[in-house]
């Protein structure tokens, strides 16, 4: 949280926005009895956010009022109905010139139409506010006032006058602006007590990603930076940016075992709790199966585990696991293992992080796996942001004492391989998977390259899968260069008597 100036304590004299994530960003809600500017292009959810603000107030017994100069009451009711809401408790005052404004007899000659229309509009709004005496008010939208005012000077003077008018009536006001006239009206932002900016992020494929940020909140605390949000049936959902330093917990000790003695020995006894492990290698080299084995072992111990998968379908995952002696079905039914499947084109990083946090904080997940980081990368708008997101997520999970497994596929099968992004420095442990050939047969190898918290074996072992599960062979001594994916045989004349039998 960033302190912009001396601020009230969390939740004191604040009014809820009706959106849990936005309340979190605002340290409890909007500071009461101030005027706020909500800016965003058309379609970014300003009206939906404003309706949630008023409906929250109505549920708490506050008097509320929606003033609209752009959309009709019928249109607002249609928006509310699409979210399953009723506006019966929300009075709507609309000043919209309809068919009568098109008639010749209503054209003005002595005065400019904007002068008369502006006066009529403002007087109607003020009269309605005096009548309702709302504790919460939405003014939609400033672009219409800008057009009616006729000049920038008159427009800003009237907005300032409106601000003082509302402040003397103990009213918390949201003024909506669609930025169609002056996208960067800094003077208008200076008038408001706080500025909330909504913006879309275009992607070449998939859903449009949306994010928001508080540009200012005078005299109050708030969480800085960009925060993802979505517009769904039920309203706007905001996913606050994860700040790992806010989740300090007592250090967790102990290790999580895989129930495969040789694999646990390779890792020096198991995976320490409160650490992250990167499993990297080419496609099909066993990374996902090893990760799932840790989840399965956790469920067998009575712990809760969660898998967040982007690449593999649910049925394929369950079938493959069953063929390796891991029947996940009973544990999924009992809630010991949670499966969360994501489409990279349909999710934002903030939403993904929120789902992970929910699994940890609400369901008590002690072991989680992300399969794969390649899918998460596809949901990101840029590589740098992925590194920052993963840094915060890993730090948060470590502080919670969670064992985190991250699968990352490298491009290529043999020879030179590259990962789409280097996250090895973020991981506490690194497990490398490789292929090697023995007597015309393709086999798999596994090794541990890094373990920050203690001893691990320096050997390269064969990784074998069978109906009973996972098994590791003795250290491979008859090949040189297995880690380069271009091994050279250096053992006995018979390849099959090398790494497999002469160990």
C-alpha cells in the first residue's frame, strides 16, 4: 500500500464501492463526502461500476440518485437486468432531449440553444438533488455537460461549482467521463478528490483485457499500479495487484515428499515447504507427470493440493494419471485435489492470481502446480510483466509455506533448446528433464540443477514411468552430455549393458 499523505485508518469514514477488489485497492472504499472522477473509454464498465456503487448504498439504507444526461432510464434498467439487478431502490433522474428537440418550434433564436439547455439541465439536477438529498450520487456523464457548456472555461467553472454544491450536502459523488472530447483533461482531474481510470488492453486474439488504476486519491491511502478487472454477469470484478510483502506469515518448516524414495533422495529428502520448483525440459519428457505425483502424494497425506493447467484437457490429465497409478478422481470428489483449467485467451493475469490466492487462503492448498508457464505467458501482454507477476506470486506462495511446482516447456526436442522466458532465477529449485537414446530406444533423464535450501544429488538418473507410477534408475554413467540433449555413449560395447544394466 502506498501512503500518498496522512491518511485515515482503514475503513474509517469510508463508503463501500460494492466491489470487493476495488474496496481493497481503496483501503476500505471511497472516503465519504467527496467528488470522484471515473474516466474510461466507452465500453470499459463505468456505468456498471456506478450502478454497483449505488446498489451497495441502497442495500445499506442510504439514499441514492443516478443523474443521467446520456442514457435513458430504460437503457439503465436494461444494463441492470443483464446483471440480474433491479433498480427499484435507485431513483433515476434523466435529462435527455428526445423527439421534442427535433421540432422546429423548439429551436431558439434569441439565445444559443446551449445556453438555455445548459441552464435547464443544471437547474433540473440541482432541484432533484435538493429533493432526494442523496448520500450517494452518480453523474453520467461529463461529456454531455462539456457539450452543453459550449466553452472550456464555462465547463470547468460549472464543474467546480457542482463540486462545492455536493460537498455541502454530505454526498459521495461519482462523475463519469467517457473521454470522447478531451481525453487528457488534467484540469478536470485536479478538481476531483480522486481519479479512477479504466482502460482496455487490446489483444490480437481472445477477450479484451481491461485494467484500472487510481491516478490520485487526495489525503488517503490506496494501492498503486494497474489492476486487472472483468465485466461479467453480476457486475465488475476487480483483481487487486498482488503485493507479496503484505502477506507475512511465520516460517514454515518441513519437506513435501513425492512418495518415490529415489526422487526424494535426488532432491536431498524432498521439496522444502515454502519454496518454488521449476520443472523444465522438452515436451513429453515427464514434467507434468512428476508435478502431478507431488499433488497426489499431498492428497494421500491428507493435505489439499491444487493444479492450475493451461495446456492439457481435464480428461487427458485424468486418464494419463490413472495409467501411472494415480487415480485422482476420489481426491477431486473429496476436495483434496482442485483442478482449475484455463484458456490463455480468456483470462487475465490478475484473475489467474486471484484464483491461486483463493485456493491457498480459502481452501488451504499446501501444494500447487502451474502447468504450464508457457500458457500463462500467452495470457500476458509482455514478457517483463510476466517476470514481475511471477516474482510476486512465488514470493507470496513461499511466505504462505506452499510448495509450488512450475512447469516450463523448452522449444525443441533434441540438441539446442530454449525456453520462451528465463525464470530460473525466481525458482528455489530447478529440475531438468532430458531425452537420451539407448540401443535405438528413447528414454528420459532427470537431474536437479539447483536447490537453494540444502543438499541435493549431483547425478543424472533415468526417469521411468509404468503402471505402478514413477521410478528412477541408478546414476547414468555410460553416457556423457545427457544434459545437452546430444549425449555420447562412453560405456561398454553393448549399449543395453551400459546405463541400464552396468550401473
